[in-house]
């Protein structure tokens, strides 16, 4: 078999066989295929697309290109994945919530890059929290307390790592079969039986429209089912940032507030919807009964107690959770004032995420370091009425020289109107 012939076949619009796809993934992982050949094939896939069979085979081959976790000894296991957004701290709420109901969470999470944050960075803002555990410690922690969250290792789906970096450099990221196989290969390798995806749509998301988010969701759900997993995809709004806090320690603070029964309604609603779907799929309840269970676990404080147990077990300083004022704090807090009166009709979530990166909350390259205390607290969001001079947001940073640039970008992300705008639905649809 020759990679040359596989490229030519896809270039001409033909379907690849399972053997050809398997050959490509294995040879690429073993560094036997040149980058220029791999990118030629990826561009051909980008332009010609893939049948469902090709996409499922590609995903399965990528999933077994490195380590795969066998979680069967843990019984009921569930994972959630968000396609990425601004202010998205739902994992911090959902993971302890479902664990408090007896569903095991053995989760690998990513770091933030660009305008989107990552769960591992958020957890690392808690003093002492260990984001890497040995495989044995990882499993035994889940057996003991029902939850462990660690950073994703490079040995999980290494083919995806290679393919993603080539796509990133060759304008081939935005292809549904390539995105679906990339995300699902890592989820399949990570071993959980139930997988619930939070597929974001809007200005801060990969998928800008509900149509594109739905198409991606359906493909990912099909892939997971074909691999024997229980699947759901919740399509949720990322036109406006989720909740009020953006930035690592600030997001931990907001997640803790929701776990304590306070905090933002939109964050609470997305978290409850995701958790209810996980419970329904994992425990066999209908969705209404599952929703009641997760609401009760949140309201009774059971989920918060599980979160505290999780943080303590993984080495985190629990006093920073019990009193979130002890989390890292920025030296400068700048009050950003509204230049106009009226309703906020739009907030470009991506630009607001980028403004928080300017303040130090995120990284532009994988090598950048982050400032856990930096970020933005939104006092006003889309649909709110404001007067000129009202505080729209607080900018938190240890680098006050960056405030003007962040402010400029933040303000350019906002539109104002005299009429109260329609908000996008927070939860657009759930695909089963
Ligand atoms: N996230 C991934 O892991 N892969 C993609 O291709 C896009 C988003």
C-alpha cells in the first residue's frame, strides 16, 4: 500500500477502505509518512469530505494509536467534553455533581489555548492541586471517592496530536469529519462508557451557527454509538460568555458559588442539563427524573461536599475553596465603564476571551505561562440595560500595562441598541 495512491484516491473523490485509513494512521504515528503527504491527504479530506464509515474508522484508528484506558473495573463511568468556550467552567460543577450520585468520573482534561480556557489550568490555580497522577493512583482515587481529574497525557491518541498540529498550520481545522474524529478519538481512548458532549455555538465557539453545531453533534454521537458508548450532545450558546467570571481562579470561584447554590443562572442551567443527560444515560432514568436527582444533589450540598473531597484528595488547599477570597488575587482591578447608554445587544465571546488572555489569563502559544489570578468579571451581559458610566466589567491583572489594550478589545466586542435584544437560546437542542 502506498500513501501516494491513498492521497490520489481521496483527491479524486473516492471512498477510502478501512485498510487504507488504518495504514495512514499507523504509518503517520510511526513517523513513516512525510508531513507534506499527510497534509495533502488532510486537504483532500477537507475538500472531498468523508462517508460516515470512513469517519468512524478514522476515529477508531486514531483512538488506538496510543494508550487506551480500560475503566471496566470501575463500573459506571462517564465523561463530558466541551468543544470549548469563554467562561466555560461546567466541568468543575458537573464532575462532582454526577460523582455525588454514584457515577465514576475518571477524567482527562486539557489546558487552555487562545481565547478558550482549560479545566486543568483552572484546577491548578488552587494551591497544591496535582494535575498529574500515576495511572495506579488515578484509578485507585476513582475507586475510593468516585472522581479524579488529570491533565491529558501525550500518549492518549498521539495520531490526533500529529494530525491536529498539521491541520492547525494548513487551514484544515474546520472540517466536520476531522473535528469529530479528533474529539471522539480522545474520548474513546479515555475509556468512559457514557460520553456527554457540550457542543457550543456562536461567536466564541468553533461552530458559529446552530446548523453547524448540530451537524457536528450528530456525527460525534454516531461515532460514539458505533464504538458502543452511551452518547448525547447538548448544543449550548457561546455567543455570550458563560457565567460572569473569565480567568482561572475567578472561574473556580464562580463554580464554587454554583456548587453552594449561589452563582450565575446560565452556568447552573448548562451544568444541570449536562449532568441530567449523564445521569439519564448512565443510570437509565428518564430525563425528567434525572433532572430532579441532579437538582437535589446540588441543592442539598452533596455535590459541593464531593467537590471538596475531590480537591482535598488531589492535594488542593481546601481553605481556598471554603473561603474563595484566598484564591490567587490580581494586584490591579480596573473598573471598565460603559461608553454608552442602552441595551447590550451583542458580546463577541471570542474577543472577550482574547481580552482576558491579554490580561494574562491564557496563552497564545503552548509555551506561554499564565497568571492564575488574571481575568474578567462581567457585571453586565447581553440583554442588560446600562447607563453611560456604569461598570460593565472588572479587569483583573498583575500587568497594568496591558489594561488599555484589553479594554479596547473588550469594548470593540460590544454592540449597543435602544431596543431590548432577543437572546439566543441557552440550550438549543440535545442530540441523542
Ligand atoms: N478540538 C479538538 O480536540 N479537535 C478539533 O479538531 C477541534 C477541537
